[in-house]
């Protein structure tokens, strides 16, 4: 039985974004191990209840201390040498970089590197990113060129950018649209009674465009547009773009937005909402919009990589320029005042989700990649392993 290790930073992220493909891998005969930071005993128990083994790691997504990062790499090297996996799947930038280095040192036969978006590496302007960015991109170029593996990208814009910059050869990359969406769980439903609600589902980060949405809400309130804006998601203290708790609470006190925080039942949340909104500055392929589309909700999003894979302007939703609250307010006002338009766009969004983004089809594509890489992997180095 071939052994597959998923390397992810957080246990909850594995459960929310990688569970369908791990189930498909298990069904295809892979032994599945999940190497991750364990946040809550309940999340670990949920992973183990699926029949997967958990290998706890002590690391942080936002860590930038060089000594700490070297210790993290050493821990992954020890894990790979102990477990002797046939293939590893690294998810997001930190696991790709540190796991890629560990896999090279440990002589792992086959590697899948999945970048869920280019994020801060390409859009942030803070001093730390300006200094570290060139070194990270160089490391990425070197690691992605090594060994027997493939890079998974979620949208063609990000893939084209990496190819143009010489970070990856096109032949070593595969385009698979995200992690898919559960089409049965996120099913269309009638709009709830009462005035329309526009929901943003994301971590409360500035680069998700949350601040722009709040400014749009201020404009809508001034115009008397009967639209409630709901921010759904937690803060993220490990991210430098985290919005302060006090700021979020002030917006609520002003009556601009609702902020219930993290919601356990996202499918019910979409049943309680009429519009999905995500004014992000860049995405890989946003799961929130996949779920909204599957639920038959029209969408308003920024015309940026990732978002425009799901939001087709005037077909499944409305696209607006990033960082322009006035344009965002206009689009939301248009949808809020036109139930027929919401119904038309929402029906088309559901059809697109069925055609391209079902989790079963996405998982099958990934498992086929696993099988191909394992079957064609060179013999591991006896020294490294």
C-alpha cells in the first residue's frame, strides 16, 4: 500500500480544504498520514475518525524567525525519514518551501506542491515582504525544479505569472481548480424572507478587501439601500494583515456590518443570505465563492486572479475593480434592488459549479496525479532514506 503524507500548517485547514481528496486517495488504496499543527483535540479526532493517522508538528504559519524555521524543516526531515512516504503533498507556501527542502534532504520519491494562491508574496508592500520576497522566490524556483514532482496551481493567472518569471517550467505544473465543493451539501435554496443580506466569508484580513467592503457599506447606508452586510469568519493573529478586534467591533457599533465571527454551518449561512461578496486583492481559488456558487447565490467580487475563475461578469455575478469601494457599492446596490437578476446569476453560478468544481471530479484528478507520480518515481536514494 503506497503511503501519502499531507503536509499542512493547520488541522482545521486540512478538514475544510483537503478532506475530499484524502478520502479519494484512501479509497484508491493509499495509506494517508496528515502532518500538521494540532489546534484542538476535536479536529485531530475528526481526522483520525476518517481513518487517517495524524503526525503532530509544532510550527506556526506566520513564523519568520530563521532558527525556528530551520527547526521546522529538521522536524519534517525526521518525519519523512521515519515514515518513508511514497509521495507527499505540500499545501500552501510554507509547507511547499519547508516541506520541499525536507523532501529533497530525505529523498522522498515523489512530491506534489500545491500553491493555494500567491498572496502576500506578490501583493504585500510591507518592509519584511520587500526584503524577503526575492529570497523566497529564488528558493521556490530552486525547490520546484528539483526531484520528481508537480506543482498544482488553482488558476491560470497565477500559473502564467510563475512561468513568465521563470519560477516553474510549464511542463512541471498542473492546473486543477481548487479543492472542489460538495454539490450536495451546498444546494440551491429560495432566498430567505426579509431584506437581502450580502455575506463575505473569509478570515478578517485587510487583503481580503474587508475594509473596502465596510466603506461600501457606509456608502450604501448613506444612500438608504436596504442591504445588510455580514462578515463571516474569524480573525487571524498569525497573519500580518489581520484586522484588529477593536476595529471590527467599532464597525459593528456603527451599524455598518454584522460580525458573527466563525460560523460552523456555512451551508446554512448561505441559505440565510442572498448575495456573496469577496473584494479580495488576489486569490488562488476562493472556497467561499465556490460554496456560494454551488448554493446558487449571485456573487460580487473583484476582477483579480482566482475570483474571476468563478465570477463571470454579468453571467454568474458582477466583477468590480479592486480597492474601489464606490464601484463595489454600486454593484451591491444593483443586486440588492433586482431579485430577478439575483435569480438569473445564481442559477448560472450553480450550473458552473456543477460543470467545473464538484469535489468528486477534482479529487479524482488529484488521485490520478498521485498514481502517475508514484508509478513513475525513480528508486529512492538509500543514503537519503
